[in-house]
C-alpha cells in the first residue's frame, strides 16, 4: 500500500500553482481591476475579484476569475440587469476579450481574455453592495462576504487544494446541475472546519446522511434537519439561513463518503488524477445492442449556444 503522505505530497506538487503562475495571476488581477475601476465608477459601482484566485485556493491550470461589479443597494433590480451588461461589455472590450451572455438570477457575461501570454476565463457578475449579508437583494450579494470569511479564516490553503483536487478526481466537484456536488466554497469551509485534509477524510468516512456542520453558528441538529432537507448541511457562516451544501445530491454525498473510505484504505494518486475514460466506439455500441436483439437510432445535432446549466436539464 502506498504511503498516504507521499501520495498527498505528490498531489499537492501538481495541483499547487507554481510561483510563476501565481505571479501571472497576480498581474492579471491587477490589470483587470485597473481596467474595470474607471468603467464601473461611471455607474457609482466598485469592481471586486472574487473566487478561488483571490482566496489563494485555486488549482494549478485553472485560470479563471469572478469579477463582481458592486452597485449601490439603492439601484433598482431592473436597472442592475441593464447596468451590469453595459459595464461588463465595456470591460471586456477594453480587455480585448470575447464574451457570451449567460443567465442566472440576472444576466452576466462569460468572457475570455489574454494577459501576458496566458488565457483566462472571466465571469463578470453584477451584484448589490449590501451592508448586511443576511439582507441581500440578489443571491450573489453574499459572495464578497464569502471571500472575506475565507481569507480571514483559511490557515492551510494547500489543504483546501487537496480537498478540491480529491473531489474533482472522484467526480463530485462542482455545484452545477449536472454534477450536483461540492462547490469550491463548500470545500474551503470544510477545510477551515477540519484543518487537515486527512482529518476531513477520517470524519467523512463515517458520515451517514443527514450530516450537519456549523463553523460559527450554534444550531441543534434537529432544527437543522427540519430547516434544510439535504443529505449534507453546512451552515453558511455569512448567512445562517443558507445551506452551502444545498446542491449536493444524495448520490454525490455517498460517492464522496465511499471515496474517502477507499482512499483511506488504499491511498493512490488515481483519486486525484484518474485515468481518462475511453469512450465506446460506434462499432462497440452496435455490437452490444445486437447482443440484446434491439435496434438503435443515432440522432446528431449541433449543440445550442447556451451554458451547461441551461443545456443539461
């Protein structure tokens, strides 16, 4: 059996951004803020980079930003949609990038830009600059407070990277509707709660749904079960009325538990870097269907130009 410490050391050496990558990221963030500040200022708004890059928990090779444009809470919701697109488009234009319009609670831009030879994905999201995260006007208004909480409380960034890399490797990383798994913020909170990745593995190996975790809010388990009907309940330290793990399905929950158990018994790099699945060829599919004595039809069509969360359901 492989030594767990050697496996984790090897994993972190691959998923931790190199000093050069960190320098590039820092320069890119400065360039984005310098470019977006005067544009946002025209609307009395402030740009803020959110996401794992600014929290120092991002994985190597994931060049992406969430640029929030924070508008005054006095702005009407209908105006926020319009202003957000106007500001976002001008920012992308000045960054010499490309974009598509995506939709969540309100429209935002998903763009691609280049800086110092590297390409970056950038989401430009309009939000309200609320003074109390418990009194938000839109669902994304909490995000700046999430960033602050993680930056103030994260002691071991590499441990968060290990948890993100592990969940990604076993196929449960991402809160999108396709994956229904662990968001980056959820992984960061679990890392803050447990400290070491190995501590999280040990405890999660014993989980049985429902599980309740609260970092700074006292809540009885029975109360949490009644309030949040989910296999994993992680109380948002920024807003106690929100379950950060709401997206985690029962399948993803137990896949994570099983992954923790299996890794603990037999540590291996494959949990972080699994072999790429080889797709079946048409002849192999045809052969299997002939065994069943059934006919099959294949319809191929062009993918619509929409984001995955809209396409998948």
